């Protein structure tokens, strides 16, 4: 092992342990090396995602929205609205309006999130100030749709990198905890205020096109964060649980988890122990699963639930078997 790398690992171990003179086993050194490697790769991936997000959002701003005075929702929308009214450079407003959200993010989420967000917003402002993008089109419909697509993609990639370039959701999280309301309700309320102001200060037409921009950005953001494959968790209760387990493994090529449970109904209903089958599949496989269940047990009790993402296991490793 490189001497400099070993010294760095020993320094990291001593910092964690809070001691200076301590001998560490090869296992401890190897484990720390693995953790440092994973952390380093994660940081590189986050940096790449945030960088892509910055350029995508900048292209949405300068290639579509700015020249047509369209706005978006949230802190971004406030920045665009003030820029359109006061002729203040957008890159200055992006930083000034998001500063409170950075401190709020540090308070309610953590230091790492706040640092990444500060760097992401600074990078976005720098890109807006220095990088030139061509004006793609002046067609209002194309501007509102594709401006939202690139802006939403930029926000989505930044979120996947562990940061935000629009601090509205941080504020929504904070207010939802204080007021006991949902995050979605607060975001909707904020955006209603922004688009109402745009209708009054700019024009109703611009406000309506801006709402299309917001919807386009929101859908793109969801797509970037959640991906094309929407996962579904399926819980199956049946007396033919072993056949169902074999079917899921052999015909669908998916993993299965078996829970121990008790069946019963009413106050005096029958209670008996039984196995409960649980699996995670994509929405594209749900129809095939239901068809196979009909063949085995048409009366099986099936509960499905939406899952935004999965990590590990067999769901992303094994090919579909149709």
C-alpha cells in the first residue's frame, strides 16, 4: 500500500477514535480504506450529477425562459420574477434569495447538505454569469414546455447529487413541521402566490405560460429522481404460498421474502399460522404476476404498494424472464 495513503488512513482512524498513539489491525485499515473509497466515489458521482444539473438549468434559463420573461415556481420563480421587473441579473438573485434556504437546510437537514447546496447554487450563478447559451426559440408553447424540461432536469440531477438549486422544498419541510401541514400543500400555496404576482405584475398570459413551465419542470423532476421504472411492493397471502414463491423465483426471476404471520377475521374468526410472501417488481411485471397468481390461487389476498426506488437485492440485477 502507498505510504502516503496509509498515513491518510491512520490519520482518519485516529481522528475517529480520538487517540494519537494506537496500533490498528490490517482488518481495521482495510475497512477504513473501503469506506474512504466508497465515500470518494460517492462524492465524485454527486459532483458529476450536480454539474450536469447546473448546466441543464442554465440552458433552460438562458436558452428559453429569460428572453421570454417566463417564470417557474419556488425560489427560482421569485428570482425570475424580480429579474423581469427590476432588470437585476438573475445570477445575483439566485444567490441572494437562496441564502436563507441554505442556512435553513443546515439547521434541519445537516452540514453536508448545506455545503453541497451552497456549492450548487454558486455554480449555477457562475454558469449563468459566464456561459453563453443560444436562444433556441421564441414560440411561447415550446419555451414554456422545454424551458421547464431543462430546468426540472437540472433540479432533479442536483437533488440526486445531494443538493438543491431551488430552496423552496427546504422551506416547505420546515413549515410542515411547524404548522403540521403537508409539504405538498405548502409548495402549492407558495406557487399560487408567485403565479398570482406574475399575473398582476407581468400579464395573465405570461402567468399561464409560466404555469405550463412549472408543470413541465415538476414532471421532469419526478422522472429524473424516480426513474422510468416505478417499483411495486407486493404482499401475497395464500395457502399456496410455496407454489407462489417458486413461481416468482423461476418465472419472474425476482427475489422473495417470507414472513411468518397469523390469519384471522372478526372477533371469533379462525386464527392460524401461515407464510406471507413479499416481493418487489416493476410495474411492467405486475400484469404477469397477477396472471400467474390466477393460475395458482384465484382467491389469494394481494396487497400492492408503490415504491419509489430500491437498493441492493435482485431487483436490478436479474433480467426479466418473459
